[in-house]
C-alpha cells in the first residue's frame, strides 16, 4: 500500500473584476473631460488632449506627434498622420475642438508640437497615458482609463450614429476593414426596402 500523499492543488486566484466594455461612452468621456479641467496647471492642455483623442480616434503615439502644422484653424481641419501602417486622413474640426486649440495655441505659442511638459519638451507616450489615467481617477472611475478606450469609444459612437463602415474605416485609419466591423452593428431590420418589388 502506497503512503505517498497527493500533491495539494494550487489555490485558484481570485478573479480581478474586469470592465465589461473596453471603450468609453460619450457620457463617460464628458465626465473625463470635466475631471481634466480640474487638473491644475495643465488642465486645459489635458482637456484638449483627451478631447482630440476621443473625437479623432487617436492613439497615444499619434497624439504625441501632433504638430501645429497638422492643424489648420482657418480651414477648420486636422491632418491626422496615422501610425502602424494605418491610413492617414484629414478630419474636420468642430466648435469645441477649435476653441480648445485656439486657447492651447495662446498658452503654448512657441512650440511646434501641440502638447508640452513642464520642462518645455513634447509629451511622451507614458506621460499621455498618465494624463488620461489621472483624469479617470479624478472622474471617479473604478477602472483604469487609457487612450485605447477613448479611440474605441470614438469608433462605437460614430458607428452608433449610423456612419457607414467604409467612412468609419478611413476615419479611424484602418487599412483592413475587418478591424472596423466591431464598431458597426446591423440595424434591427437590415434588409427592409432592399427591393421595391
């Protein structure tokens, strides 16, 4: 008869509560923007950074590389230079963005980039991530907020607004339309009126 003991099973780790959605709703972005404005010395810079990230579906590295030469306040357009072999495009700038960018230009008149640190250097990717994360904490979110959640929030907000998939693909810079499909849902009766008779 064997006297060997069975090896004890390792205890299961408690599951960390995860957020069900990997994006922010427009109402949550509004909370984030209001929280950014309470952020001290660079409140307006942080507000503008979050606003542009959401409205234009920008990645952290795309925010980092935004320059004033990409912004045409007279024509009200933003030239979005995408990374990761994505499609670059020109986006319209609307009222809140124009106001925010004009004020930002007054606050930081000498730089070629849009977003600068205390030391006068352009913001790096880590700092941009920290700005968004700290605004999330200030807004009272119980989960970590990042630029990807804002980018995806942009895709879902525009998809829900009824924009077609090809337009959305180019707006977000997706080279492959499969990456855009997640943002576009079929309406309840998608084939109604396909044929008249």
